[in-house]
C-alpha cells in the first residue's frame, strides 16, 4: 500500500480525491494546507507520492517542490486549473512528474499515479547514470593528468606511464584515480 501525502488549502476540493485514493487502496498519511513545510513533512512522514492540488502553482510552491526534490526526491503529481505552457514547464523543472489540468475521474487516477511513479523512476535512473558518467570522466581526467606528470618526470611514453601508475595503485591497494589525485596534489605542492 503506497503512502500518499496531499497538499491542498481547500479541504472541500480534496475530499473526493482523498476518497478516490482510499477506495483505490492508497494510504493517505497527511494533508498539508500549503507547501511551506513540504520538505520537512516529506522527511518526517516518508510518503511514497505527493499529490498537490492547486488552482495555479505559485512561485513559492515551485521553490518548495525544488527544495524537496533536491533533498528527498519522490514522485509528485499536481492537479491544477492552469494549463499555461510556461507553468507546466516550470512545474516539471521543479520536479513534478505528472501535471494534470482539471480534475481526474476515479477510474483514471490509478494510471496517472502509475505514470508519475514510472516517470520519477526513469529520471532517478538517468540522474544516477549521469552522476556515474561524470565521476568516470573526472577520474579519467585525473589519470590522464597524473600520467602526463609521470611521463614528464620519468621521460617515458604514455603506455609505460600508465603501467607504472597502475602497478603503483595495485601495490598500494588503492584505486588508480585516488593515486592519480595524490600524485597531482604532490606535484602541485612542489611547483
């Protein structure tokens, strides 16, 4: 059973949504009147999905979503009456996974939630892949720079420098990128 947090300042408007969620088998764990403490509430209550119902997302709402997405990301659905393309763009940039204009019939609620969760998971995987790629690129730059320093110092070619670097890393039982960083740091101290 997925835990849902609803954010809406209009309790009457939220009642049908809350009932639809309960009927579909979700656990509605909280109802916030605004997004001011969204990040704190998400950290404390750990909802699986956040549903925000608003007439139009304000700048503060989008900023609060950004903060929550940076600190403790999770799928966010937004129900709104504002179909402005710029608002949609800003909301998705802030971290909203599903932006629904108007209300949604009960029978379509589950597929929209599923789509929001799938989109969130896809972006999460992309972020992980991007972080890994950036780390590998940074490490590769360190190795190349350390290799250049070794080539210059020992007057050897690139393959010999790499083999020496790799051999030293194995002897010290450390990653080649870590050793490369140490070599670069030592060289900078000497210059």
